């Protein structure tokens, strides 16, 4: 089963949903829907990839909390942003967009790491007051 099939079953997705229905030539609509089916597959893949990335970053967050390391790592971020800017250029993707997108994800990861760390500290505090 493809990711698209999986997602459309789960959420009762209508791949033909459009505000343009009935307003464009049927052959244009057919071509649009055909291109959109690729977009549907790509978007489903993005969601699965992001879910896997966040699973990995949650593990980093737990490791950092256990060892009292800071949530953010600006040195790592700079290296990763530079690498992805170069990859974006090679792939004909706007490097400024790639940087913005990565920074958006990283800021969410840092928020998670701060929450994991605060939670860890609260649990450590409770364990101390119980002993
Ligand atoms: C995931 C980490 O934590 C933060 C998030 C990063 C990311 O999402 O790529 C990179 C560096 C850190 O600011 C990490 O340190 O590896």
C-alpha cells in the first residue's frame, strides 16, 4: 500500500477536492488532478519523514536532559544549515527557503528539548523531596 493510499483511508481524503470543480475545462482538471496525485504522495512522505526526524530528536532531547546539556547547539545548527543550503542549490531549490524551513523545524525541536528538560528537572525535584 502506498503512503497516499494509507493516508486517504485514514482521513477519508478526497483527492479530487477543489474549489475549481466545474470551473475549468475537464481536460485541464484531469491534468491538474494527475499532477496533484504526485503532490499527495510527496506530502504524505514529508509527514512520515518529519515524524521519523522528530522521533530521533526526541531521543536527543532525553539524552541532553539526562546529562544537563543545553537544548540548542548553535555550532551543529550552523553546520547543518550550511550543508542543506548547498544541497538545496544543487537540487535547484531556493537555499534561503531551505534555511527558513530548517530553522522552523529546529526552533520546534528546541522547544521540545526545553520541555523535556523542564519535565526531567521536575521529576528529579520530586524524587529528591521524597527521599
Ligand atoms: C537535535 C539536536 O538539537 C537541536 C536541534 C537540531 C536539529 O533539529 O537539527 C540541531 C541542533 C540543536 O540545536 C541536536 O543537538 O542534535
